[in-house]
């Protein structure tokens, strides 16, 4: 009998699973509960919930009553959980102690430098970063939607102020010089105009989604960036154009989260916001080590991502609203499978999708 395909359904009183943070065998999932992206409206109140699960999908802790719409999740080196709320504006950051349940809220600068909110959160070697989402691009460069605002911030927390506040130092701007990751050539008009999800690559770099721009940008060695607009001297940005391929025709595709299979054996998690389900997937013959997966918002698919070319290949179709991705690695399996056991063989034969009958796989 196949393993149950659903890792977790939304617990009573929660809806809209989104971001996923995995630390060892602990899984944190944020439920936005239908609250608007600026925190101004919610069908059942104005608070979100984070649920902590075991690696088998058992509820371990529930952290309810987080003001606003929870978005980014990251676990710090201190073992605390950091969450962003209200990605469209009026943002704040909440720090949760998973052991005690205690919460401390910090206010972001409001209005922000870029005019919007803060979305993805990630730690790189002890430094906390946030993406600057929903930027005000209308007045820039003749109204051509060029984003000359910061898209990535280095975050600090000031507990001595009242109320407690966030310091946000811009380190990457939307129009900073970048190269095409696939070709190695310089981009003529770099423009991250819709910064959104923030992920970490297996190489320890940040990966920023330009959600409605059908690109992701790898930010190399972010801790070394000085934080000056046009920071080509201190930052290397590699932008990858994302596309699907059908009949020889490339079609751009917008994505949300991108996650990586960091061991040959493990479980890939995918949050479906619309259907209130977090799915679990395994690979019958092992994942390709560091294989990338992306939540395809254009086609409502889960795709594999060729991290060298940008090609998106569907693995799961018929999803409601794919969003957060996480990977639970098997600690006993950190080496790739033999080359003959590719992740995707003919008709996707190597990939075992554990899902409901209404989902389809390639």
C-alpha cells in the first residue's frame, strides 16, 4: 500500500499553508488564515498561525495569534523561529521561542524605503536577510517599472527601543548589475521588479524570486556585500530566466518558492495554499542530489528546475496554488544515487508522487 500522500491538512481554525521551514526533523509551517497581505482584512480575524510538526506530520506545537499575515519563516542559530508578517505593507517581524511559545514583535520601518513590505526570511552564517516585496516602482525611470529600490535587506533587531524595532540595511537593489546565469553574459537591463520569496541554495547563497518577472536571482556570498546601490564591486548576481518548453516553444513561467533536495533520500514538502494541504513526495530511486524544485504559479504545477538553464519541467499538475517548499533530508543519505538512477526517467517513472487521485504527474 502506498504511503499517505498528505503530510498535513490545515488544523482546525487555520487555512492557507504557505512558507515551510525545516530544521532537522522539525517542520514549521505558516498558515495565513486568509489575512490580507497588508494585514488589513481577514475573514476570521487578523491573525496567523505557525504549526510545528514532526518529520512524520504529527503536530508538536501550535503558535496562534500572530498579528497579520505570516509570510517568511526562518529558524535562527539561536534556535528561535523568525517570521515576517504583511508582505504588502505595514510589516513586522515576530520572534517565537518554540520551547516556551513566547513571542516578541518588532516593527519594520513604515513606510519602508522601497514603499512596500517584507517577505522572505533566511539566515546565512548568522546574518538575517529579508526580501523587500511589493515595491513602489511607479515613479521610477519614466514609469517603466524599473525597481531602483532595495530588494534585499540585512536585518537587525533593536530590543532597547519601545516598541521594539527592526533595522533594515539595503544590500541589493532591483537594478543592480547582474549576469545571465545560463549564458554568463551581462544583462542589459537588470530589473528585479517583483521581489518575493527568498531561499538558500545548497552552495549557501541566497535565491530571490522575481515572482511576476519569471526569473530567480542567485545572490553570491551575501555576507560580503557592502550595501551600496549598484553594488557590482561587492556583489555577484546571477539571474536565471524561467520557462517551460512545449513543442520547441519556450514560455516564461512565474514561480514562488524554490527548494532543493539536499540528500538522495528524503521527503519533499509542498504547500498548496488554495487546497489547505501540505503534500509529501518521495523519489522511488532517489532524488538527484541538490535537484531544484519550484512552485509554478503560472501553470499551477510543481516543477523540477534545471538550475543551469532555467527549464521548468512539470512533476505534479492540477494544484490549487503551489507555494512553500521544504525538504526533510534522510540524515543517513547525503550522497547522490548512481548516475543510472536519474530523478526523471521516461514518463517520470523514477518519481513516486504520493498524492490524491485529483493530482496528476508527468
